[in-house]
């Protein structure tokens, strides 16, 4: 009976020692479904903002389409590989641009010799067709 009385006293006695942190098992917290979904949504918004920032920087860097006067664009110092195209094919190409407009911009760079002028990098035939038609040229300035 002494054992029983001692066990009851031990159960009823106030706890004086704090359990140490070593006694507790540490476990990683698990996110609930709603918290996980919210975190994924915020991550997606952050990625979208980063993409928009990169697009703004690209536009500020000069990688956008502008309309130029064809008289301001000089031919490249490199010979065009399509110079020997047949006149009938070029006339059909020019008629297509006259009917449908310029679909693809040409690439130009600022002229190294003259301020305010450009030098064509690619799109020689489109430039020539637009010059003959007297229309402005859609170009990307690099």
C-alpha cells in the first residue's frame, strides 16, 4: 500500500522542473492547403512582375519597332545574298507589301559615320520595296 500512496502523491505533486527543449521532438511545420495555395499565388505574381520588369528593360534598351523614313537608311557594307533575285519575283514581293503592308520589321543599327542615319542589317529587299512605294519602314533599332 505504501507504493500506491507514493504513486498518488507523485501524481498530485506540483511540477517544479521545466521540460527541456531536448525532450521535445522538433518537427517541421506543414502548411495547410489554403496557406500553400496562397504562397503559390504570391510566387506566381512575383514571377509575373519580374517578367514585366524584364520587358520594360528590353523596351528601354531599344528593342522595339519604330517607323523610320526610308531615306534615312543606308545600305549595309556587307553584300546582300539576294541581290541576284529576278525582277519578276521582286515585283511580286513589292506588290504583296503594297497590298498587305510590311508584316516583318527590318533590323537597323545607328550609322557609324553619320549622326541620325541608320544602316540596314537585314531586310534589304523589304527596305527597297518600301522605298519604291514611298512608305515608312518598320524597323528594330539595335
